[in-house]
C-alpha cells in the first residue's frame, strides 16, 4: 500500500473549511447541520483527492460537495426541521450590523431551496453564473432567473419587516 502525503489536503482544509461551513450554513440555516455537511463534503474530497485536478477546479469541487451534502441532509426525514436564527461566522461585526445580518439570514431561510442555493453560491461563495450553474447541474439562464427572483423575495421580506436595507451591502 502506498504511503500518502496528506499535507496538501490539510493545507486546503485549513484554508477553506470555514468558507465551506459558512456556505453550508447559508444553505441550511443551522450551524450543526452545516458542520455535518462540511465534514461529509471534506470526507468525499479526501477520498477523491488523488483524482482531483489541483487548479481552479479544486475549490469548485469542494463547493459542489458541500452543496450536495446539504441537499442530501435535507432529504433525510430527521433533518427536515428548520433551525433557529443563527448568525454566520464572519469576523467581528460591529453591533449595529448584527440586526441587519440576522434579518438577511432570516430572509434567506424563507427562500425555496434552489433559490437559496443560487444566492448563496453567487454572493457568499463568490461563484460566477457559469460556476453556479455547473455546481447545481442547471443552465446559466436558470441561475440568473432564480437569483433575480430570490433577491426580489429577500427585498420584499426585508421591507415587510420595515427594514430599509441595501441588500448589496449585506451580500
């Protein structure tokens, strides 16, 4: 049996695990489920590590694995409950922004699954329309329309809460 050097994998995980966990959280709305999905995705990544191209495809593969893990979890009957409102991990935000971020997270949680995936991958994972379409196994047109509808829905939800938030600043 060949002795495997895991240094590259460990470096990748050290550099990207937090981002992947945050992406998973924004898709499912629960930190515990996000952690589980991230671990599932990293396990799949480790198993496929020797076959994966190390260029730009590595990050995309990891995001695809996280997306798939979140979807797989949501299909499990014991995972269909919606978690409480938690804030995504992202540095030390000033207290004045916490309420706004919480409102945006709540609005994201109200979106249908596919629309939420589009917004999270486009704006939080910073993927292009094409990369998002590849991740979700759909067309670029679908990503564009789902994202536009999702952003409209989020804006409406924020307005219903009486919040006048520039959505682009929060995304």
